[in-house]
C-alpha cells in the first residue's frame, strides 16, 4: 500500500506539480475535509511559488482538486479534499526532511488562507467547526508566521469558549514556549501567546501561574508601548481577572476602574473591549457590596452592547445574564426571572445548550425560580445544568461544584416545603 501511494504521488506530481504540493500539505493536517477552493486569492505573503500558482485563483484551485480526484489520493466533495489517515501517514513518512519543511510551510499557508474570522463571532462558527481539526493538528512549534500563530491561538480560544481549556492549554503552552525561544520575550507574537496561555492557566484553575504570566506581559507592554497601547489595555483587563480569581479583590477593582477610564478616553465608551471591561467591573462592584453602582453600569453596558453588537451577540447575552443577577440582588426578582428566561432561550439557540455561558445563566435562573416559588422548575433546571457541567468542564471544576451545592439546596427547599 505504501508503494502504491508513493507511485500515485509521483504520477500526480508529473500530471500537476502544484496538486502534489497540496497533497503534501494536507498530509500534515487532519484527516477531515479541507476547503481548498476557499483558499483561492487569500494565500499569505510570502507563499511558496508552487502553492501560489496552484491556489492563486479559484479556477486554478479547482483544476488541482480535479487532478487529485483523478489519482484517487483524496475524497473530493464540494471543493473540499479529505485524505484518509493512512494515506496521510504514508505520505508524511516518505518525505525527506526538506520536503517535510516545505509541506509544513504550505500547510500553515493554507490554514492562514481560510481563517474564518474572530472565534467569538457566531457568524464564523460554522467555518471554525470545519477548520478546527486542522488548526489543532498542525504542530504549534513549527509555525513560522504571525498569521499561522494567530490562527492556532484563535482555535484554542474557540475551544476555551466551549469549556475545553485542557487541550487548548497544551497547544498554547507549546506555542508560547516556541515563541519565547525563537522570537524572544518582547516580540508581539510572544506577548500575544502569553496572553492566551494565561487564560488557559486560569481556566484550568492554575490562577497563580496565570497571574504571574499576565503581570509580566502587562509590564512588557507598558515598557514597550506605553499605558494607552491596545495590548497594554487588554493585558490590564486580563490581569484584573487573575487578581480577582486569587481573592485580591481591591487590587483587581482598582486596576479595572483605571483601565475602563483609559479605554473610554482612548477607544470610546462603545468599543467592544471597553464594554468587556465594563462588564467585568460591574461584577466586581457587586461582589464588594456596591450593588447599585454595578446595576447602573450593567444597564448602561447592556444598552450599548445591544446597539453596537446586536441583541443575539454572545457578549450582549452575557451582560443580560449578569444584569438579571443584579436585578435580583436589589429585590427585583420577578424582573430578574423574565430577563433570565429570555436570555437563556436565546443563548440556547445561539450558543448551544452546553456552552459555559448558557450553563451560567441556567444556574442563576434556577436560584431565581426557587425564590419566586417555582421550585420544581428550579430543580429540573438545576439537575440539567449539573449534568451538562459534568460533561463539559468535569466533575471537579468549581462551576460543577457550585451546581452540586445548588442542587442540594433546592432539594432541601423542596423537602422543607413538603414538611410544611
């Protein structure tokens, strides 16, 4: 079989040299459909001459796909190519070191060419679902371009948004270590990799390590670019999150208040990152007893996010969920239930029933339902949330443990009601 694959690869290269380069690149990605024709016209610069000629336009790319189909090296469907896992292993195993390096560079270029867009934007999620296995298959330590590194980092961000922080952390650690060694600690790509890795540390409960990394990143951004640089402001917000997770609440609150002030001056009150900081600050204000201040800030933020991002954007829904909690905090429980139910319905449709944000809203709504006397509904929702959290983040995660405590409380409430 290996000999047959080698012979077929030689014939393909003779028939269409560029198609041979494409097959070699795909051998280093995942054994899933790859949207080759979508790369046409989007290859980064620089790209190998052969790959550039082959995927430079949609018409030429279709010709390469047809050539690969004729030689039966991949399954072709709707402009996508899918190599069998064994075919990939045989192709990769037959490459010389130089050929492997070229195939890796071409694979990175193909990934960069089909970058869907920000992983937190719902309109790009279908494309991310197609690209994700390929972004996770490539070796992070072999990436050589900023676009390639950013794509892998965004793929990990997509995973973390869905509660899959552990596999994301493994790849982000490799990426950060490679950037540190190859580019140095002050390179933009290294600082970006550090920012992403800190989030992965935090979401795998390694809060102190996350804080140390974010603190170092913020210090470097300030020294290199000043207090008003976008990287500085994003890093400051991240560090505040880490400080809060460690119980250093006053420090976190002071940092977020200062960061929000600068962001409003530099970016404006309706910039997405400004609104992100405002959302986090409101939660912190409520936690230290400044509930009215938090309520006002969350109402302002929700109005702005609805106007800037739209009603169904994940960030808008997050703020709505937080505002429901705040309404309950000030005794407006019925309003909190209405807002919570509406938010949960939209989150299930937009994010899915097992997205961490959806589960957070469900958890809070369970409490509110019990408070307004809808105990059975609260119990059912609490049980569903606990089961989902065990699947998504694991039985030992702090969110799961909170759901366990909530369910025990709800069951005691029901038992007390029966006794009465």
